[in-house]
C-alpha cells in the first residue's frame, strides 16, 4: 500500500498544471492552392531569387578574376621567370605529341586565385555577420 503525502499531491497537481500550460505543436500550414500561389511559395521557401543572384554574381566574379590572372598576373610571372613570357603558349613535344602544359598551369593559377578570392569574400561576410 502506497501512502501519498501532501507533498506528493502537490507534485501531482503541479505536473497537471505544467501539462496544461505547455504549448500545443503548431499545425502545418496548408499547402497553397493554385499554380501561381504554389510558384510564389516555392520562390520564397527555397530563396530561388537569392540563388539566381548569387550565381550571376559568381559568373561575373569568375570573369573578373580570369581577366586579372591573364592580363596582370601572368605577365608578372613572365617577368619573374625568364622564358615564360606567355605561359599559355608553353608546350613540349614527345615524339609527334604536343603537350600544352602552359594552358594547364594558367588554369591552375586561375583556380587558386579564384578560390582565394571566394575564401576572402566568405571570411569577410562572416566577419560582417552575413552568414
């Protein structure tokens, strides 16, 4: 036989009150009806417009960095390393096969610079609180 004390009764009452005060889970919003409303919901939910803007800016940022590398950095490399005046035209031949290693090195340098620029942009946006 279990004997309940006043403290046990009070604890039971407090548990009942707590259950009554807990908020009920919100019901899911009904899906929008109609093609236009579904489209607007899709655009707002998945932030498609922001993604499109980021993609467009990324394309032009890539073109800007490509121009920086090909018009500024590659000539500097040509000045620093004699014989590599125009890196893209560098090649060597084995038998009758041509290997255009200059194009690869130019693409590699461009990639490293683009990655560095993107890293710096992400770092700056985190510092500004735009995560």
